[in-house]
C-alpha cells in the first residue's frame, strides 16, 4: 500500500509526475527529504559536488581552527546540502523566465 512518502514505481508509463517539468516549489517544500533526494538523483554532477563539499570541508575546517574552521567545516556543508536544490531550481526558473 502506497502512501505519500513511498517512492514512485519507475518504468511504468503514466505513473508519477513528469520529471522534465520544473514544478514551482516553495522554500519549505524544498526542505523535504523526498524533494532533496529526487533533486540529487536528477542532478548527478551537483550531487557529486555536494559529496565532495560535505566530506572535504570538515577536514579543511580542522586546519582553520576557531570560528572560520567551524563555519567552513560544519555550517557551510549542512546549509549547502539543504539550500542547493532550492537555489538551483530558482535559478533555472529565473533563466527560463528571461527567455520568454
């Protein structure tokens, strides 16, 4: 039995939303785990970049002791992980709006 948190069945025609259409989402909507996961699955290069940031910035933070190290090592990767999907989709929408 499927609920609102279950994954879509892939490979079946007519099941789920059209992945090519950028749906207008609110900031709060973009913080949902399922939305983030779908974003990173569709945008593999950004997902790889975020993995590099999440694992390398804490190591750099250790070398930059103090507040700069804390900001670089902990806060920036966490904030980036949550905000990048929203920012990228917002930029895509702005670019598409400028083309029209």
